[in-house]
């Protein structure tokens, strides 16, 4: 923190101090990176005949929470966490470069969510569809996959839920991405825009702003906002509705940021992997449950959670694969599957419901 004497420093003196601090920071970053290489060496030596897992979601979550707890300002907690996430990402890349599949092309919100969760040192692999992301992880072509599971305005992503019914993959993490739509173009003059291209959902989510500011511009649906950004790069009479990541990727000008009508629009993503994640101290668990096909069936599977004081944060239903009108329920609860409070409830439910699968326990999103 800045002390009282700092207020008497001249500008050259403050700059000299900044240079000295930067030198210290750089030296410490090199020291931390070397420590990461030491971790890799020790892990490989301890398990010479096994595939070593370098990425530890629970460990990363613990580090980032501690970073926020000890932050004294003036930087915000979230800002300091972003800085440390990039440090962790770069250090992990020295141990083992991670490959993460996401819903492409480059510049989508899924791409931005992958970078938010894993940092920019990760190798992001664009896939054309959600099912392809599942397959990429199942065949171990990538280490992890990121798939959308719900949107605050559009609701559940049913394709993801349906695929979760059949996969052996584990939910290893979650990330929430605030959806801020921007009007992007290669043109600096908004009055020259003749058409606005975007995914149909994005166009619908910006209808009010577009009606007011570009009422005469044609609205053209595309397969993704990133695809719209690619077109805007080629034709300066076209504007795209997309995120900040697309502006960076396709070198477009942001004519206006935040043009969405619903300012709290957020998409939640799951991180899919093959290994279970140990408890981090603040976790969530996702369940797939079939309710007994009888009066009060749904209540019977929720009551044990209530009696144990386990908080349910989400429930969605999908048609089951068996008899007509039978349903599967996706339930998210607070806690880790191994917690002393949650574990007995899961054991009780397993005895009284037709099907119970723990899809994963993972660190709750920061």
C-alpha cells in the first residue's frame, strides 16, 4: 500500500520506483515458473509408469480464492484473480500444454469462456458442434471440453443435457460468462452500416437497441456471431453483433459496446474431463436422477436433500430414454460428493430412486 511519504515523490521518482517494482515482479515470475517445472519433475519421478495429471482444478480454485482473501487493494479482487489465472496458465503450460475443445469458430463466447477459465496459455481447439466437443474429450484428442449448459434468458441448452445422459465423462468445473454484445465493423462510421449480421439469438437479444439506432439496416442470421464477424471484416457496410473476443480476433472496430437489451444476460458452461475432481472447500455437484414413476415421486427425491440441509441450486427435466412420459432430472446442489453432509444423502437416494448418477463434483465458479 502507498504510504504518506509517497505523495511527496516527483513523477520521475515514481516512474523509477515502478521500474524497480517491475524488475522484482519479473524476477519473482521467473522463480515461480521454475517452481512449476520442479513440480513437473517431481510428479514424473513419483509416477514414472503413469500418465501424470498436471492440471488440478481444485488446487487452482484454492489459489484464486486465497488471492482474493489476501487482496488489500486498490485493485479489485476479480482483477487480481485474472492476473493470477494467467500466471497459473503460463506456468501450467511449462508443465503440460493443455488442449481444450470449445464451440467454434474463434471469437465465440465459448472461446472467451475457455480463455477466462484456463487462461491464454491454453491451446483452444474449435469444434463445429457440442457433440463433437464430447467426442473430442471421450477419445482423449483433447484434455478438456467446454460446453454451454444454460443461459439466464434462453434457459437450458437441451443438447448438452441430452448428451450428458449417455456420456461417461465427468464435469470437472464450471464457468459463468457475462454476455455483452458489441456492434463490430471494419467501418468507423455507423451511418454507413447497411446490414447487421449475427446469430439469431444475438439479434433477438439486441432488438431494442437495433430498432432505435439502426432501424433501416437489414438483419441477417448467421450460424454464429464469430461467422458474422468474419463477414464484417470483409465488407465495411456490414456490422456484426459479437463479443469483445471477436473484435480482437478479427481486428474489428467496436462501434458500440453493451447493446444487449438484457444487461444481466449470462451463460453458464461446464468443463468436461475424464477424471473426478477432489474437494476444493467450496464445491458444487451435478446429479442425474430418475424420479420414481408414482405420486410424489419428485418430492421423494428432493426431500432427503432438504432434510440434510443441502442447498439445491438448479433443477431441469428432460424426457427419459425409456417409457413414454418418464423424465430425468438434472439437479445441481452445493457441496462435494464426498462431503460429510452430501455423501449420506446420495447413498440414501441411490437406494430409493430408479437411477442416480453423479455427473461430477467440481469447484464452484468464482
